[in-house]
């Protein structure tokens, strides 16, 4: 299949930051084969998309999502992290069955795609990881997946599993699903966080990376003051310091949040090239704090964006995460910090780098996979302003500005209609599954 997206304004996010007007993209078998200007000869294509009034961007990359929690939206408000987990999230995750996980994941994917997200890293729950993978596979999303590993649980003791079982089931999932669907689905081992994992579980999970090229280590760290204090009481050092003590920091390690760090921990992240996954809405809603992202960036630490889970955010909208990621830093670092282009790169190429996929996705360049979003910015809240197009996207745009979404050269959302999802069925079944789940809690 060959597709030509012609005459659009292309934000390439290449090394030079080129923005091309009246340019076209030729796609063959899911790969970007050519980028041409209007006055260059165009080869015949099976599908021609006129993008004269559209802005063409790389698909957004969200590096921290919990699809299994999408059904819990609005059911865990106004709580701090530890209470939120113990009184709401863990009991509801424990009550999941295969069907409720599947429709929770489908509902989340529908929301992500509608806002232009084409790649995620997801942390599942203890059980039914296969259902999350099935939902992702069927809808065409690109993803790193991984079941949550937990062999300790002081805040909700019933919700954990034996260490050996957690490791055995994780290994089986990696063997079955890593690099499946033509490499569109890959695996990230996912010990939940220090307080829910024994040292053995953490270290054994990290050891698995050596046997599977391209896998990642994905966990939470230093999200709230209460969590950080509990880690210090148990480990006698900071959260990131403890992870380093266990030998878990590396360029394949992705730490979500990193809000409360000491000076040494910033240096550890830099020296080990560990990635930071920033979730501004979640950090604000749970009252956790604000990560010092400008400090990370100045040090050269990779920072990318994620919405986290629906019950600690209440939506999975990457546009909100971009806007907030900029605005919350300005009172502390000045109005000229966290500029729109910086934020846009965090949501695209920096997210790809966090996942080790920067040679495949994250920018519009010849040879990369065709994960592409078409935006219609000509609306009352952001009429087209080519003089500062990054501003229009980061500060003004919303999911309704997304016209079409392509992943791997295939449309998954076209002219604001789902291609790979029966959204009416997903909404109906999600409500039914939530009702049943709440009876099981």
C-alpha cells in the first residue's frame, strides 16, 4: 500500500527542527519513503490525502499509562498517593476479570488515539496482562507493555503474588509477546515501585533485560513525600539512591515521576542515563508535587511525558499534559522556560528516545515508520498561526483538532472517525463491565 499525504505543513522534529510548507510525504508498506516539496515530481500512489489545510506531525509518544485503570475514572478523587492506592486502586485492580481489563484497555486506547497518541508505555496490573496486549494489538497502537510486579503490599495486603510466580509469569509474557506484531508490541518489565517489591523481585526483573534485546525496566520512583519517607525508613537512603544501590539504573531504565529527589539522585540519573517519565496532571491531582523538569533538561537527563492513569488524572489527553508541563514550571523558573517547542519535542522525539525507538519513530524522516497525525488547527480556539505553530499546538490545541491518525502506515482514526474500533460497543461494554466490577470490589 502506498499513500501520499500532499501539500501539508510538516513539523518534522528532525535534528534541524525543519518545518516544511506545502510538502508531501510518500509512505510505502508503513515506512516513510520520501518527503518532497510541492514543485517536485510526485509518484502515483494508491491513496492520496490532500493536506493543504492541515498540519502534519509525528504521532505523540506517552511513556507512562495505566490502561487497566481507565474504568476507574472519577472513582478515586481527592486522595494522596498511598491512600489512593490502598483504599481505591488496589482493591479495584484486584477485582478485575479478563473482560473488564480488556474493555478498560480498549476505552483507554480510544481516548489516546483520538488525541493523537500513537505509542505508549503501559504498566498493567498483576493479572490479565494478555487482555491489555489483545486490546492494543487489535486497535493498531504501538506499545511497550508489562504486567505490574508486586510481591509486597502493606497498604492492601490481599493484592500481591509470590515472588517466583511474578517472575515466572513475567518471563512467559516476554517470551510470548516481546517484538510481536511485527515489532509493534514490545515488553518492559514493570516492578510497581520499591514499596511493593522485594529486592529479589526488583533485581531479578532487571536481570531479564540481559536476555531480551530492546526490553526496558519501568517503575515508579519518588512520586510523593510520604512514599519517599517510607522508602527511607525501610532502605535508609533516597528512592533513586536505593535503586542505584540495587544496580537498577541504566540507559534502559525508565523512572516515572522523580518529584522528590536529593542532589545526589539528580547526579545518579545523569551519570546512568536513566530516563524520567513526567506526568504533570497526575502529580498535581494527587498533590504529589512538581518535578524539577528544567533542572533535568539542563543536566541532559531525558524527560518525556505521560498521562498516567485515568483515576489520577481523569483523562489521557496529551495536549493537556503538554500545556501543563510548560505552565507549572514558569512561576519557579521564569516565563521563558519550558518553551512550546521544547515541550513538543518531549511529547515526540524525546519520548521515542526514552523507549529506545528514536531510529524508528518520533519524527517525520525518510526511513522511519509512518506514525503520523494530521491536525486541523483552524478553529475558534486556535486559528492557524504559522508564525508560531508550536504555540498553537502546545498551548491551544485539543483532541478535537486531531483530524486523522496513522500508525505503521495504516489509518486508525480518519476524519474524526475510528477505523479499528467500534467505539459505541466499547462505551456500552465498558459501562457494563464497570458495574460488574464494582460489585466484586
